[in-house]
C-alpha cells in the first residue's frame, strides 16, 4: 500500500514542477500570482500527505498555518498588483 503514497507524492511533485514553469514564464502578473497560489496549495497537500504517511498529526496543524499564510499573502500581493499600495 505504500506505493500509492509514493505515486501520489511523485504526481504532486510533477504538478509542482509544471506550475513552477508557469510561474516563471507567465505572461501577466496574474498568471504568476495564480501559479504561486497553486504552488502553495500543492505544498499544503504534500505536507498533509507526509504527515499522514509518517503518522504525525501535527503536520496537519503546520499545513493549516501555511494555508492561512498563503491566503493572506496572495490577497496582499493581488491588492498591491491592482492598486500599487497595501493601505
């Protein structure tokens, strides 16, 4: 049954690489922001998967904190890209 987790982790890493390419090549700033947000989401899923595999439920707490940080950062970057300031 461990091969399922390994396959899932490899699929997530391949998805991360594809999204990273989009973040680097993105023609507009919104493409880059969307790709960065997707990288954050895949990282959250990956950390949760690692926590489940290793039997350490505190990884889920770290994933939730990282999700909150990613959300706040994405909103702040979008606001800055739209208005040019954060106030």
